[in-house]
């Protein structure tokens, strides 16, 4: 399990900064795929009509985890950068550690 704080002081490449500043951390999430991207248009036109599935459908999934991508935004100049961390199944953003033992 990986637990990452919601803020981190790291280097900012922005024109205004160029030094270590506080960055806000969020987890990267891919946007909705566009219907008008060239590959999607080509795929849809190829699929039209008779003849069944025209392109291979991937079934041999080997990985059980994904690489976690963090999105860092400078609090001073709002410049954003991405940072890839290791593969993990469980990822938490800024949650407190649960203390072991009995809680009163």
C-alpha cells in the first residue's frame, strides 16, 4: 500500500519560479476518449457493414497492477507536471496511518 501526502515541496520548472515550491498532488486520470480522433474514425469506418470484428481484441492481460501517475500543481504559478511512481494495487492520497493495537 502506498500512501502519498496531499502536498509536497519539489522543484518547479515554471518561468516565474525555477526553485523548490509547494505543490498540490492529485492522481492522474485519463480523460474521456474522443469520437473524432483519427484512430477511432478509422476503426468505426472499418467496422461498418458485414464481416464481423476486423481488428484484434486483446485478451492476454498479464499485469495485475497499474503504474501510479501523480499530477503535481505548483501553488505559486499553477504550472502542472506529472510524476510516475512504482506499480501498486492499493494507493492512498493523504490518509492517516491506522494505529496498530486496541483503540479506546
